[in-house]
């Protein structure tokens, strides 16, 4: 198998697992947690879930970043970043950076602070609402980027030079 085909396969599989997980958290997990009777139980479940999910998300995000960089390098597509018709390539990098910052910097920092505190903070329904809104924004941006990337990589480009 050609190395670029392998990289694309890893890239697409990573995106499916990564953004599919974000979708599941946004549409399924967070609404269920908000409906739980006990906010302490919801917080405990969310904390355990987040640790496992973050590990999986870090791996897939890393695979997506490495495979994406490799493909751009291997097919020498750097000039596309200078052409606005390839807006989706910029969007992929921005989405990847946002999630990478969250997964590799912000999430470990907040988890470390929570582990250091003597009493764990119980998350309220309003906090779950806020988390869900942030996930929703990131999910919509991710899905728009996926639509643009699929259409653009198959020749459906915005006219221009």
C-alpha cells in the first residue's frame, strides 16, 4: 500500500473515532449527566469517563496530526495554505490545534488541580450546560470542516485563483 494512502487511511479513521467521540459526549453523555438525580454521582461518573475518553482522544488526535502533516509533506501541498479555496485545510489545522491544546494542556491542568484539592468540586447542571455548549460549538466547527475537507479533496473547490 502506498504510504500516502496508508496515511490517509489512518487520518480518516482517527477523525472518525475522535469526532465521533465528541459527538457522543455532546449528544448522549452530557444530557444524561444533567438529568441524573445526584450531581455528586454525575460528577464522579463524568470524571471517570473523561479520564478514559481523554486518553483515547489524545491518541487519535496525535495520529490525525502526524498523518495530516505527513500527507501535506509527502504530496508537497504546502502551497494550498496560501490559497483561500483550500480554506478547509486551514480549518483542519485550527480544529486540530484547539483540541490538542484542550487535550494536552488545559484538561491535564484542570484535572491536576482537581486531584490536588482536598474536596472534589461537584459539577452543577449549569456547569454541564456550559460544557455541552462548548462541545456543541467545537462539534459544529468540526463537522463543517469535515464536510469542507471531503468536498474539497474531491475537487469541489470555491472558484478562484
